[in-house]
C-alpha cells in the first residue's frame, strides 16, 4: 500500500507534440544540471499561451487587398507551428501551437475550407453571382421588453443553499501532531489546501532501461477524469481538482536501479540516489517552461513498466508538508509531490492517486506500515486504509479535516454534558448532519457517522451507524484511527473478496443496538432508521 515518507531535512499548461509512434512523442532527455548551468527563462521557449498568432505567409503580389494570400502547396506552417532550437535538450521537441490533447484534437483540426484559405466559385473567378433583391418592407418598431418577473419569496421551511465548507474549529477540533501527516483536526499551512480549485501539475517519466511503451496521454487516461470526479463527489463539490499534464515522457539520465528507488527510499539532498536525485533532474528538465508557482501539488507518474508490479511491491509515495530542499529557478519549492509507480489492479485502481494526493492534503496512512500482522484498523471504510478493489468514500472526520463539511454539519458533544439526540445523514448523501464528535481527552475522541450504499460506497452491505476512535497523537501508519466492530465475531460480508478486508465490512450499528465505552462512559444508541435514509441516535458524552 502507499505511504508518506518524511524527508531527512527539516505548478504550466499541457504541451504536446506530433505523435510519431504508438508510444507517443519522443521523450525529453533529462539529466543532472551542470555546475555552471544558468536557469532557462520563459523567453528561451515561450509558453503556448503567449506565443500569439502564427506568422502569416507572404501575400501574392497581385492578390486583391481584401483577399487572403494564397498558400503554396504543402505550406502548412500555420498548422504546424514554428520550431525552436534552444540550447536545452528538453525543449527540442516542444510544440508552440495549441496542445493536441485527445479530447481537443478535433477542435484543432482545420476544415478543408481553411486549407484553401478563400472560398471561390467552381470556375476560379472572384466575381459573385448576381442576387435577386426583393423590395424592402418597412420594419416594425420593436416591441417593448417586459420587465422580468419578481423573484418569488422563499417559502418557510425550504432548504437553504449548501453553505461552503470550513476548516475545523471549536472544542472538538482536536490538536495533535503538526509536523507530519496526522489526524489532527487543524492542518498546517505547508500542506496543500483541499477546497476550491486545486491545480495538479502532472509529469511523466521513464528510464533508459524501462522506456515507455504507451503514450503519455494513454497513461494519463488511466487516472483522469476519474480522480477529478472522485474528489468532486466526495467533497460535495467543494474541491475542484484540475490536472495540468505535460504530455511528454521525460527520460531520466540513468537506469532506474541507479536511483535506488525502493519502498522506503528517502528524499535526501545530500545523496546522489533516491527521490532527491530523481527530482533534481526532473525539475531541471521542465523548469524552462513550467512555473511551479502556478500549482498546488505535483504528480510524477512513471511508465508502468518501471519497477516491480504493484501486486508485488507498492512503491507509490508522497512527500508532503515540508521543505524538501529543492526549488525551481523561480524560487518555487518542490513539495507536496506524489510519485506513482506501476499499476494497481482491481476496480477503481485510479484511487492510488486519490490516496497519495490526500497525503498532500494532510491525511495519514490508516493501515500498518511497520509490517505487523493482524486485522486492519479501518478496512474498506476509507481509502487511506484500502485504496484497492471497489471504490470507497472518505470518513466524515477526514472530510471535516479537509474542509468539506460546513460548521452546521458537525455536532460536538463536550465531556460532562447531558445525553443528546442527533439525526445523521449518510456520508454518501449531500447535506444534513454528517458527524457527531464526542471528545474523551485533549487528543482523543469517538466519532459517529452514518454509512449507506452510494456512488462511492457501493459495497456497504450493512448500512447503519459507524463508530470509530481518533487519536491525534498517534503517528501515521500506527493506526491513529480505529473502527469499532458492531459484529466482532462475524467474518464480514465479503469473506472471499480479494481486495477487501472482510472483517469490518459489517461494522455499523443497526437500530436497537448500543455502543458503550466503559472507560470514558461514552454511549451511542441507534434509535431509528428513518424513511428518508437518515438515522436518529442518542449519545452520552464522556465523564469529566
């Protein structure tokens, strides 16, 4: 599974070129920067958005003043764009015309009439046929435009517009670990924000001993638009994830093994191996025409034949929230970057990128990363534990942490209070109360939410109320969040599923069932399941 690795110390449009083979354009050569190399500036290779109108061919000397100049046979420079020959090898295959993204290729293909440049009659004359004119009739005076109807008043009791999400605040926004990914409700500013428009620079790399056998567009399609759609649905529209691909295979200068990329490889600026060495070459190759200041996160997607199969060893990793000791020539720090290797199998395999990007948003790994055996702490209730197999939605605590819930969708029941009732709307349904937080200490709490089958939760076999314990002082990969199993002696609903840990698939509590924590005195009772799919519960806060 994927994970976040901490370092030792402590975003450009798509550019494409003509597709020459099935594997796409020739790769861009990357290599370590020379000791006296100077930064390349935008003037060396103008950005496609600033190249302006292509230069027009010379006019025919006898062409009428209002007639476009004819083009010589084969003269399609207005379609091909101009070539540059800058010093840096990464720009030799760069295209200065509009990007040839597959979804927009038809929009850039010229019509036959455009190639002729001028519409002419079949005989080749510029004279037009005479037209028959009819007598002109008097025009009617325009009718007055009626004013728009008044806006009807909002009837009492009508649902209001969904308010924007907000970062966690209040007594239930538990503090905790602040220098790494963690379950702490406040997320440090060095991590990427998870609301509004998030721009993800997406780069593609291959190696001399593992050249890409498919086009970067095909590799991109393995993840998009699925990753964007997932984030939009899970965030209730509060996250607009915009990938910005650079459709070029960027060839690293050394074989993959020379970088020492293994599970656990670090980002060490003092080493000529590992992720810092690979990233230094990558930044040097794209720096002349990519301004990293324009992006929130970075995705580096390797050719799928580079490294071991994901079913054998998962190498995908994210470095987030810290200064990695690498900057672009414009001073932008290289951080919040995810490296994606090989291919995951099963349904919704694209979610490895959702998982890794969530690290850049501050979420920790929920599975064990220390190799211990035993039951999974969360199971298929959150992609930060299981991002294999059928799709699954984020837990409500994570949605609150990432700013996807409005303040009124979170109920807080501080210690020492009286029992209260709440109506929970399932996580898969927009609107309504999403979680009830019951603190048990300065850094611990029980969280209650409703889970039912939905677009991102298709395999919920026992809908009901899910209860889990959060500890904001437990590091990533050490089970900082644990789901309470309402049926501890059951094998679960999907005992034979390959990519689903079955033990916790039937963990929710059903109406008439009660969870009790004898240490803190917290109780959660599911009273009813309403006809609209919501659940009415009663909670008892912790003792003082």
